[in-house]
C-alpha cells in the first residue's frame, strides 16, 4: 500500500470512529530496502502552504532587491555547504530512495554543478540588454531584461530527489525568486534538508519546504505562487496544469519519457552496449531519461545484443551494500514492471535476460526483451524499471521512425561513428546524446525538457533561467522621429513616405522567384 493510501485509510478509520479526533498531521517516509520508517513528517495543509507562500513573498522582496553578485555569493556559500555535507545528504537519499550511496553522491555533484552555473550566469543571461530598434523606429533605444516572477512553487519526484528539483530550484533562485518546494511523499527528508541548509547558510528562508501527500502539492498550485515547476508523471502533470489554470498560474512540466538508444551499423558496439546497460539499469531504471527501447541496425544486431547481455548480466542487484542498483522505490511500480514484461512475453516477445521472474518483492533483476511488438506496453509506456526492449531495424530511417512513434519526446541516445548529428536532427525529442548516454543532463548550459507527453518548458541553461522570469521590454525615444507614425497629426505625405519606404525595404520580396 502506498503511503498516500495508508494516510487515506487512516483518515477513513478515524472518520468512522466515535472518538472526536483530529486528522493525522504526519506521514512516514519509508526505507524501500527494508520497509522501515525513516522519519515522520508533517502533512502541511492548504493553510500551511499559504502561510509558507506569504513568508516567501517577504523573502522574494529581499532576495530580488539584491544585486546579481550578492545573490551569486549567497548561492556560492550554499553550494559550499552542499559540497562539504555531500555524504550526509547522500545518506538521507540512500535511506529514502534505496539508491546506492555512490549514485547519490554523483547526483549531488551534478546538482552542485548546476547551482554553480545558474549563480554564475544569471546576470549575463537576464540583465537588461539593448536590442536593435529597426529602421522604422530608428529614433528609439530598445532594451529588454528578465525579471523574477516572485514566488515559484517546485513540485518534485522521488527518483532523482536532489538533481531533478534542483534543476528548477537553483535556476529560480538565481533568477531572483523565492521558492516553496514540495518534495515527493517518498523523499520529504531530502526536501527538508535542502531548505534547512539553505536557511542555515544564507540566514533567511528564501527556499522553504512543505511536506505532505498529493493534496499538499495541489494546495501549492492554488496558493498564489507565480509559477509552478512540476517534475513527475504525465498524469499528475495534467492535474497540476488544471489546478494552476484556475488562477492562470504558468507551469513548467517535466514529465515522463520512453527514450530510445539507436545503434547504427558503424557504431562502436562495446561502447554502445556499455552505455545501454547503464542507461537502462542505473537507478533501477527509474530515470525519466533512462534507456527503455533500443533500435539496432540489422547488420550489427547480433554482436550488439551479445555484448549488451554480457554487460547487463554483470550488474549486481541484491540487498547488500555493494548492490549496483537499489530497490524499486515505489512498491506499486513493481506491478507496472511485471505487467509490461508479461504483456511483452504473451505477445510473442522473448526475454534473453531476466523475465517475469525478475520482479521480486523489492528488487527487479535486469531484463532484456527482444521481438516485442511495437504497440505493446513495454515499448509504448514508461516502465520505470531495469528493463529494455531491443529491436532490429533495416536502417536508420526505420530507427528514427520507431523512436518518434510514441507520445513522449524527452531524450534519446545515438551511437554512430559518422551519422550521429544527422540522426539526432530527425528525432522529435528535447535532447539527444551522441556516443554517450544522458550526457545532456550534466551539461549546465544545455536546456533540459521534452515535447509531447514529456511536457514543455525548460530547466537548465539560459532557457532554464529565463523560465523563471518575465521579459520586461522598454522602448525609449532618443530623438524626435522623422515620421511621426503614432500621431493623429500624421499627414498624407507621411503616409506616402511610409508606403515608399515599405516598398524599398520589402517590395522586392514578392518579385523573388518562388522555390
Ligand atoms: P508523480 O507524478 O506521482 O508525483 C510527482 C510529484 O507530484 C510528487 O511530489 C507528488 O506528491 C506530487 N503530486 C501528486 N499529486 C499531485 C496533485 N494532484 N497536485 C500537485 N502535486 C501532486 O511522479 P513520481 O514522483 O512518481 O515521479 C516519477 C515520474 O517523474 C516519472 O514519470 C518520471 O519520468 C518523471 N520524471 C521526469 C523528469 C523530467 O525531468 N522530465 C525527471 C524525473 C522524473 P506525492 O509524492 O506526495 O504524491
């Protein structure tokens, strides 16, 4: 039973009781490796969330009035705290998600790198800059700057509970906003840790954390925040959008994916197999940009598959401290993984590694499926487990067509010696890695986000900074115009001059030969 269901059950039990008791005010986070309670956390109500947002307004006024340099210095201090206390945060992550300690350390390292980039580049990307006013408005000086929105609500998932929300938090803070963060009910301690270290370092709660279940997230959407940055499933993303639409609150939606890895005939097969094994199984496959489908040129299909099975079968998965991947964090996901594997096998697919029995009570052994029909769940739906389908294709046209034939469009990987960029250009997705896997996420200057059911809006990079701002345009008259266009005193002669100018500037366009 999920924690949400447990809480609902507790409420039901209380509702039928004759004792006048209050609804539960806390929920437990559980260690998915053992089922033990890690800690109890408050279930923040709508009133609690509104109070946090009201506090954030005050903080936003202070924070946005600082210079870029002052904010960058505060963020630099916080990142120093994160770097010094990495091991402590990694332990909380290990406890709450079950992921190996070393994976948690890697995740924090990447988040720190993004924080450094966001703090260091905010001024360059957002400060007021001149733009050309154009010939008609040559008497004007035009400029644009990107101003903070105010208070940003961040709703995060549990799978990368530091890296993923920090993709919004770091960029929103660097752009001058205060942030109220609602972490997943599975990883509340991580959210509290981040907010506490921020306040401990900066001395003010510009970043706050509210905890609870889905209702707390829904309350954040309705709390009067100026934007919501949501990362999670497509289904919840739609609910978040609907709640935000009530008050015209803009949203960034970073949702699920069904990313493919394409292997061309000229690819380095050892490197491709190694990348595929890691991309499909790291974090127990619970990665939004994880490799879930592989399309391989028929000329190299067999040698690639042999290498992939070999690399994948070496991955250690057990409940020991040396396990290379952890358990499935959310117990209900085990049913989804089992269903996708069973459906694939029932429909003519074969497991060349793992299979239906690979799904245990907490852990799933890596599974490689071949000959799986393209319209099956294992190919079309996000599995979020250490499973992958491998499909032979005649050429790269077919690989691209099949890659594009899902409703998702988050990331992809291409292995090819010569044609990587050409193949990447034809894929409908927000990000493609060539001869590497998921590398785009670790490059702070690159935008991160998807198309279709993978969502919209971008975190990371200049786009990620601008996502948490609004553009403020200013047009200033430098001298009186030769032609006073915006005046009732415009003369017929001036209208004629305007028409002649238009003819000179654009009239020839229509005489150009049609292509
Ligand atoms: P969910 O959609 O279940 O939850 C995401 C967050 O939304 C959680 O904090 C959750 O709270 C909250 N929430 C739930 N219901 C509501 C609601 N009605 N209103 C507002 N907030 C709500 O996703 P998961 O946590 O299971 O994360 C896994 C998903 O995230 C996968 O689909 C994965 O692909 C995607 N993801 C996408 C990434 C990207 O950048 N594109 C990166 C990482 C993950 P609670 O947990 O308390 O219910």
